[in-house]
């Protein structure tokens, strides 16, 4: 039982899970789940109480029972008590102070990461303002490699997302060229297939592989099908760079996705065995998002941000190249408006980075949410200031297959220009080599089709005239 | 899209690629930013899509159109009593209202194989545009399999899982639910189909469903969607399951123009 008295009113919080949920800044999904604070005062009372909880308590009181949830077991069994030792005496409130202090450097944060549990970082994030989330995340450094190097200081990568409503190769190729010519795609060229069709997945895998080989692009490909589909594709000899899967923070939610840790381990090993990385072996790409557990009726009484942080325990088990929180994707039932989306994106980035993950953010919204482009610009700017690893690059911000708005190629150019950020070094060299970038790494103005794609596009023109 | 000539705007010399995709490609730039015209185009599309969410489906008209083709219908409703509740309470959108439940229970028991459910979802335009022509293809195909089916269920303010309760009531093996997908900027009228084998309310999860999405004029055709659905139905009947263990392995015949399909690699 957790108790506090604020303004002569006493508050009881039955469990740590309950306390965490009540301490969470407002969001519609927690109201929907029936776990949110009933008013502002109760929320603040919960935050005061949470601040006094020792970090150690998270190792003693599981938010979802150890016996029934394999993610709880993963969190507890993999906990590194040696890494935890330097901060093991702190309360959640002290931990916030420590994180913001000069003692928390890139080196110390990297060292304690294996000693942190998702619940600890979720708890401290609930006591933080946006500037705290930015400042601390900015101190974290997570570098991953496959065919290039993601996450170096001063770098900001993009996933090129050339989706098409029927997976038509020409439609995908058109968006793909547009994105490359706008200098996007160093994190991954990743297609969401319109269906979970094996043949379509195989065709797209071969298409991306052929393009990357033909033009010698130092990046990796991914078709975001279900792991079981991609495993089948591997069995059929398909060229798979990155294994993709959506993951969530409870066993029950992952069940509803048709996955478990054993299946992910099998998928990870099958991808590693292909040995397609040239500079590194990080070969997993995970997507998450607040609300996904509740959406599957599997939030186990937790608030959605804590569920989300627990998904990162799943991610870090498999040393991913990229983790992407798709922050405004499911809709206003979970994140009601721009304000909630912005905070959620920065919380997810903070929690993921603190746990040692290469966090990107699909800065996005749906047309039934109370959000617009201005909100996305606010999140994009704050995310990049926080040292975010990558964002999406969607033509004109309009995903014509998934029916939502994400960030555009132009958005990536805006943020790189404003904050002096650069693409992954290998990709940057490729852009320079093909004269898409000038000597100052600025996108060149093209009056003609650049030499790189001239032959392909010229032939297309000729064939049609 | 034509741009007014403006010296500060850089036009992309690959605009002819727009023939292959409705995506917003080759928008050009001013500095590193979106030119004014492209920015305004986006704002217009966003305004249209926002409004599309709030246009209610005309169930009376839909019923008349289906009845005129000889298909019987029945009107049902979820527990979400209005649009605002529907948007904010997905849990209520998954449950049948007490009245609807009572109406179903008042019917004499039927032995059926499949139920077809049409729910408004987030796009009334999708249902208005695509349901009737798709049903005209689907029903004969199912009748050819000698499937017994109750009247088409038209569900107001329904979410995907509402089909489970209906299928369970009829003890139907196959639950086929057509629903309006959330409106995108470029496709405000996209329809989706969710297929569940032996759906059970509160038991079936997303892992038990197969989804065929993006059925609209720039997306999947009715014929393509039907082909996929029939493949899944046959597969489900054989394996006695649906969802992640049932893979859509239909082949695509539409890629006839090989040069266009592979122009980047030719």
C-alpha cells in the first residue's frame, strides 16, 4: 500500500502498478483503461508518492506477475545487479535528480543501462517535464550497425517508407527514387506490405535487395511483414536484411500479435545466420506504440506508458538496429491530441534511450485525432533536440497505404538544416559520390535527373514516347 | 499538379514518376522546405479527410440498395450511442447494444456457415462506395459453396470485434466483416475486410484474424479482394483456423507491364 497526504487529503494507492498509472500525465488511453487519476490533485499526490519509492522496490514488486508473464520474467532474470549498484540506493525522485546532474554522463548512463528496468525508467519519466526528457535523452548514446552506422553524435537518420496501397513495384520504386533523391533512407528502406501475403513479401524483398545492390546503397532493407511470414521468406531463400516485428509490453498483448520470446529468438537467429550485415550484426527492427496493449485488451491493469517501456525489455533482448515508437498511429482513444502525442513521443524516446535502445519515432497522427502538422513540427523539433535516432520519410508526409500522416522527406531536410544534423556517414559518402550532396553536404538543386538514375528513367521516358 | 513558375522554387525533374503512384512525390522545394502550393494542397486534403470522419453513414439508403438487389438485411448497433462515444470508447464499439442482442435472440435458431457484417467504422464513404458492388461479387461466390447465411448485418458505430458476438450468436464458422477504414489524405474511402474463423466474443484476438485492406479505386480492386478472401476462406476451412497461422498465398496477375514494374532495375 502506498499512501500520501496532500492538502489535508490522504490518498491510498493499492499497488505499485496503480500508483504508476495515477502518476501518469493525462492521456485518453489511461482513462479508457480506467486506471488514470480521477483529478489533478490525485495525479500530483501519486507523483509525490512515487518520488519516494526506492528504485529497489521495482525489483521486489512485479507490476505483472512473474509466474504468468514472460516479459516480467525476462526483466527480472536479465537484470544486471552490478550495473544497478551505483544507483541502487536512490528513490525515483532522487533518480531524476541524478539523471539531470553532471554525474550522469554518456559513460555512466551507458554503464547503468543493463541495471535499469523498464518500470524504473517509466516511473522517473512520470516525474519529468519535457525539457528533462530531452536533456537526459540527449546525454545517452546508442550506436548500432548493419550496413552503415546509426546513432553517432550529430547524426540523424531516416527510414525511407515508400508504401503503396497494392504493393505495386513501380509505385514503390517511384517513391523510393524520390526519397533517395531527397537524401532519405539511411536508417532503412522499409516497406509496410499492404497484405501479409508471402508472395508479395518475397517480391518486395527482392525488389529492395536488387535496388540496394544495383546502386550500391550503404543501407538496409526491410519488409514489415509478420515474423512468421518473414521466416517463411527466409526458408525460401529470400534476401532478408532486417527482421521486423511489432512488439508490446505484456505477454498477453504479444500473444494477440501472434508472437512470443521464443519465436522472436528463432527469427533473430535465422536473420543473423544470413550474415548480410557488412559493418555490424544488429539485424532486428521493432515497432511499438503506447496503447497497443490496451488495444488488445491486454494491458494487465497498467498505464499505457509503462506497458510501452516494458516492450523495450523485449527489444533490447535482441540487440536491434532500430526501434521505432509509432506514437500517434492508433488514434485518439489512446493519445487524444497533439499535446498527448508530443509528450508520449518524448517519453518513449527517453525510456528507450535510457535502456540502451536505438530509438526512432514515427511522428504521426491520424485524421480522427485532434492534431495537425504544427503538432508534428513541435514533436519533430523536440525529438531531434533530444538526440532522436531516426524518423520516417514518407512522400509529402501522406502514407497512401496506412492512411495516416507521418514525417516527410522535407521534414528531415528541415531538421537537419536547422540543427546542423547529418545522415549516417556511409550514406553521406554515397550521396556525395553520386553528386546528390554538394561539398557541404547540402542537397544539390537538380535541373536534370541525376546521373545515378538517369539511365533507368531515360529508358522509361523513351519507352513511353 | 501544375506549379506557378517561381524562381525560388526548385522543381524536381522526375515528376513523370507520378504516373506510377498517388503518393505525393516530386513536390519540389524552396530552400529545403515544401513550396507554398504543395503545402496548401496538403492542408486542403487534411481538411477533407477530417470532415470525412464525421459524415454519418446513411443506413437507410444502404439497406434499400442491398434490398433492391434481393439481399435481406438487418440493422444492429453497438453500445457506442453516438459518434463522439464511438471515437473515444473502442470497447463499446466492440459490443452489441442490448436492443440488438435482444433482436438477434428473438430470431428462430438458424444453422449457418457464414455471417457477413457491414460496419460503418471510420469512413462512411468507404461503405457507401464499395459495399454494394463488393457484396454483388461476394454473395454469389459464397452461395456457390452452398453456404447458409443469415441476413446481412448492418452495424452502426461498430468496431472489428463486434463481428465476434454476431458470429457467436449464429454459431457461424466464418465471420466476414466489411468496415470503413480510417480516412487517409489520399484515400478517404478505403474499405477493409476482416475475416475470422470460429469467432468468439472476448476470446478471438487480432492474431486470430486476417485482414484485407485498402479496397478503393486507387487500391485493391473488388476482384482482387474477393480472390484473397476466398483463398483465406478455403484455407481456414482446411486448417480450421484463421489469423497469423493462415497466410494469404494468392498470386498477383496484375503485373503485366514488366518494364514499368521494373523500370528502376531495367
